[in-house]
C-alpha cells in the first residue's frame, strides 16, 4: 500500500471524526465510516487514491487557449503583511485567453501549474507541500505566451479573485473553461494571503498574517483584507490598461479594459462586489459562495450582480453569508440574480478535488459532499457566468434562466430586473 494513499485516507478519517461530532451530519457519517473502512481495505490491495499527476479536464469552449503571467509592484502602497515599512505591495496576474489553435500537447510550451515549484512552503493552503510534488507536471491545456487570437472587436475581460488562502492555480479548471468561451480571464494572487506566491523579486512566500498587538480580532482582520484585495484588483485594472497592451502576446485595442467584470470564489467573491461598488470601470460582478464583511452589505450595487452558491445542504454557510448577501441583493438598483448548484460544495469550484484519483474523489464526496464533481461544477459555473456576463460585457442577449434550466439541479431566479 502506498504511503501517500494511506495518509490521504487518514486525513479523511480525521475529517470524518470531526464531522461525527456534529449531530446533523451523523447519518452521513455512519455511512461515511463504512465507506472509509471499505476504501482503506481497497487501497491495501492496490487501489490508488492519489494520481501520479492530477489531470484537469480539457476546456470545452470553442477557443484554444494561451496564458502568460505578470508580476507587478504597486509603489504607492505599503505591504501590510510584513513588518518592513519599505516593502511595497505586489500583485500577480495570470491571463488566460483565446489563442490560435496549437498542436500536439506534447509539443506545447507550458507554464508551471503553481508558483514556486520545488520551493514551496511547508504547507500550501493547509496541504503538506510534499502532496504537491508532481503538480508542476499538470497540464493546464494552455500554450505559454501564445499570441492572443486576433479579431475585429476587443475581447471582454474578467478578473478572478481566489478564496482566502488559496493560490490562483487552484482555479485553473474554472478559469480555462470560461476563457475558452471567449473571455480574457485574469486570475490574481494576493501575496502573503495566498498559500504560495512568487513575488516579482523571485522570492517564494506562503501565507503570512500580520496582526496588530493585542487580542486577535479575526473579523476586523478580514475587513482589512477586503480593503487590501479591493485595492489589489483596482491596481490590476490599471495595469491592464497601461502594461498589458504593450506585451508581446497582445496588440493595441485587443482587450476592453474600460468595461471589465470582477468575479471570485469565497472571500474573492465578496471582494468582487466591493470592487464594483467603488470602480466605475467594473460593469458586472459575480460572487461564488463568498461572505461579505464590514460595511459592504450596506452598499448599493448599481450594476448587474450574480450570487452563485453551492448546495446549501452541503455548504450551509452562516448568518454573515446569508444576511450580508441578502442585504446586498435587496439594495440593488440593477439586475441581480441568485442561483444554487445542487450536489456542489464549497470546494467544488476549485481544482482541489481533482488532485485525487477517482476513488479518492468518490470517498471525499461521501464524507463532505460535492458528488456533482469538480469537472461538472466547473462546466455549469462557466456556462452560468458566460450567460450572465454576456450582456454587461458584450451587449449580446443572454437568458440566464434558460441556461440554468438546461442543467439538472440548478435553481434560482432574478431577484431584481
């Protein structure tokens, strides 16, 4: 039996034990305990839980993809996560975009899936670094530095902010699916909050939270981080206007940087609403399973907003999520939408479940839910986002309700038209 497979099962068993203490989960855990024991026996005779190299499903839109990374420093801002007052704030942006169709995958130049390959911190978003040892070989299905596909009108731009502590890499599956539908998707790393980031200097850093002296106030910290992320994304929009058009992969007028959308998962989803409330260049925002902090729920959104959430039976969230998002939607003066994806949990929007082999993914779904699977959740999410963003970004007519109805288990409605 492979040591790593046993370790993964042990982690799942520990998670099952923690869940067992919650009465609402006991029926699931009784079943889960039997499943875990059965799979442990299966692994003993050779069933793999971890693949040699995780596989991301190929994007299913009509466009082949290119990708490139920018590492920028904002000289106007201090880095709040370090004690050195001379440190300036850096932001990492990876572009995923339609490109000319490339040849055989074996001949395609690739960028590393995750920053800091072979120099990772001991833990990345809670996972031991050795579990990611082969992630440099993951194929993102995008050609490194391929020229942007030329067309007469500019490509629409969507900026994506990850969940708290998660590297941008863990949203590659979702980002590439959306980009393959005809968007330039910009995934952002927020250094020292992300699980791992390679700074412009070349240094690789992990999560590094810096609290002021005194008792730790987690909510106040998240309010501060919401401000930091908002400023990060506004800086990215600035750089998309100033720097990217002069890059080798772009050409003048190739992307529309005056009308962009901001979307994100978890904490990044909440930040999307905050950025739109402050920056007139943002014409639409989508929050995927995110909880707003501070005064954000009291703000009035004047441009289209989508709240896309996982199955509430599997990701029940809490009052901050429900009350905050409810208040945002209630105060809107623009079209607002709320949809829920059945059998998807909070982590289904990330690549993380795909880091396991099929037996491991099945096991994980028995323990914490998410039986729809990451690949299918990404496909449904990309379809819904593409339909929602079409109007604000391209002016093309789109029927979000019809797209939702075409997918089993997607329920919701427009809360304001």
